[in-house]
C-alpha cells in the first residue's frame, strides 16, 4: 500500500489519537495486547498535549489524507508503533520501521508484550534481536514483556 511517511503536526493530533485508540481497542489487539493502563480521554490528552508538541511523532498517510500508522520515536527507542487495524500486514509498519532506522542509524530498542506474537515476528523480520524478558512488574500494564534491539550491520571485514 502506498503511504507517505512524515512528521506529525498539531493538525494530526485527533487523527493520531483516534488511530491509537482504535488500534488498542481492536479485536486483534484484545487477543494480543493487554488493555491500556489509562482511560481513553487521558490518552487523547497525552497525545494532544505531550506527544504531538514535544515528542518525535511520525505518521503514515494515504493519498486520501487518512492517517493509517503512527510511530513515536525516543532517543534510541521505538516508544509506540501502531497501524490501522483494518490495514495491518499491508506494508505500512515496514514503511514506518524504515523511517525509524533512517532517523536512528545508531540503533533502536523497543519493548513488546510476550503475548504479542505478531509484533515479535515483525520485529525479528526487521533484524531485531531479543535482549531481555521481564515479568511485567515494571510496566504499567503489569504484563510480561520482551526488549528487542536492532543494531546496524557493521562493515564487512575482508581480512
Ligand atoms: C505490528 C505492526 C506494527 C506491523 O505493521 P504491519 O503494517 O502490519 O506490518 P507489515 O505489513 O509491514 O509487515 C508484515 C509482516 O510482519 C509480521 N507480522 C505483522 N503482524 C503480524 C501478525 N499479526 N501475525 C503474524 N505476523 C505478523 C509478518 O512477518 C508479516 O509478514 P507476512 O504478512 O508476509 O507474514 C502492526 O501489525 C500493528 O500495528 N499491530 C497491532 C499493534 C502492535 O502490535 N503494535 C506493536 C506494539 S509493540
């Protein structure tokens, strides 16, 4: 699917928030991701007042103008990555991942839930390797999680 990857602006706050909540409440997520630890209006406020104005947020946009994917990048972390639940497995996550690697060429880390096996396959396919597992006592959802890391390939030794 053809999408444009671009930085989110204040005009995108509602679309980003709607997409994030739809993705978190989708039937697929209900089977694989624990429910959010915050109410929907708290999440919308956080996206509008914190994420969009102060954080590095990228969106995938269709030619229609619809926002169909969201990527939140920290210094060396993928903090959030969500694709429209109606449009998963159509290459949108890969486009966002390509942008994340371009923006963080030194490497990336992320957490995913142990229950989210689809995301794990996605990250392994994109060269991430498992670093550690936790029992979830240190995350808001209290759900077992895996940390993955991606490091760019170094130069090939010829000796
Ligand atoms: C995980 C996610 C970001 C991947 O984005 P995407 O646009 O669906 O992925 P792409 O189409 O670029 O890549 C698809 C590949 O990823 C893997 N994959 C992604 N989701 C998968 C799933 N549910 N089950 C199995 N494999 C999956 C597969 O390798 C797949 O390739 P295939 O379809 O040829 O088997 C997206 O599916 C999503 O938003 N999922 C729900 C929210 C989520 O889990 N976010 C990550 C939180 S850590």
